[in-house]
C-alpha cells in the first residue's frame, strides 16, 4: 500500500497537465499513488493522461463537478496514510514529497506539512517569490489573517486529519483550500518546510473575470472562520479582511491593463486601507506604485498604459 496519495483534478488542462504529471513522477520520494480525476474535460486532457505509462498512475473520469468535488472524489479512491493535492497547472520541485513526509514523520503532533511557493507564468517562467512564511505548531491565528500556504497545491495532510475535518467544502469556488486549512489549523499543528517547492501558475487573463466571485466566496470563509473562533481572536477580523483585499489588489495589478481592472484595484486597495490603515505606513512605497499604475490604466489607452507601467516597474526596482 502506498504511503502517499497525490490527487490532481484536471479540467481542460491539455496545455499544462503533462508537465504537472512529470513533476510528480520525477519526485525523489517514490512510495506514492497518483490519482488523476478528469473533471469532464472537453479538450484532449484525458487522451494525454492515458499516454503516460506509470504503474502508480490511476485515472478516473467523471462529468464536470468542479475542483472541490473532484478532489474529494480523488480522496475517495485513495489509500495512502498521507494525501496531497496538486492542480493540473501547478508544479512541484523533485524533493517536495520527500521533505514534507520527513517533516510529518519527525513531528507526531503535526497533521499538515507545507512548503514555500514561488509563482510562474503560463510558459513556466519564474515570476516572483511567494510570501515564504515560516511558522510551525499552532498556526491558527496566523492563518486567520492570511492564507500563507497560498494555494491548494501545497499541503501534505495526514489522512485521518483530512477525514476528521470534513474534506473540501464543495459549495466554495476559489478559497476552498484556505477554508480547509483553517479547519485543520483549528485542531492540529502544522510544520513548515522552509524551501520553495510549489510552483504556482498565474493565469493573468482570468483574473478580472474571477475577482468578484473570489471576493464573495472568500468573505464567506472569513465570516465562518471568525464565527467559529474564540473571543480572544475576534480582534484579528479587520486585519484578515484587510489582508484579503490587499491580496486582491496585487492579483488585480498583474497582467493586462484596462480601466475596469484598474478601478477594481483601487477599490480593493481602499477597502484594505480602510480596514487596516497601518498598512499604508508599512508598505507605502509599493502601494504608491500600485495606485500610480492603476491611475495610468484608467487614463491611458491599454497599449500605452502597459508600456508606461513597465517603465514604472523598472524605475521602482532601480
């Protein structure tokens, strides 16, 4: 019986799924099963997956039900003592499973191991480092303020812990990983592997279309988490909302320029500052650049705005 179950939901992932599969099959830790749930893909994702020959690979195909339900379905088919989820466009470094398994085996109190994330573009080129947050033990208060695991392709979770908190909430679309991590952190310790082992792919063309839904769904997660938290943590709620809107601000500033996105960025920035004015003092320089880029995106034609924003970015780095 394999020690680890890796679960990948795949929907219309033909462009990236082979690279994702290779990043798993090339792991230095080999005692795993690799379950791919084809979530009703309408492209050639399934035929590409079937071309991959490895006895650890198991493929199941279902009608489209979404990421959370597909992850839960994959867990149903799994048998490993540890489970890890990987989206079909993200990548792992070869030592990801080896080091996370060692971290959990060396810490019997922890139920979740996580690593640092770096961000890549649609061509797998490095974009920027993630938050690289290192905190272990009781991480609940820290996780209430921000999802420092940053994505759903990160954690390695003990099977019994995953079962005990109720799996992924299938009514959520976007922040379902943060919701799961919060429920785990409320009951179990986490342990950090302080190395960049998750490569999260940023798809800039979908940011503006998804931002409104992500906002709605994430505020649901925040409200539920604080409703279930002890009174001594309620003072963190404003910081949590501010941190989330700051996250949306930086998500929105990436990629193509248009007035709609620029207005959205300014709105999110103002909401973040309203909830936590201290961030202006803490990050005034970068926030000034974000505001300037957004104003440029509103006032100038897209091509000219994009060019000027690149100049602003270059000046900020110098």
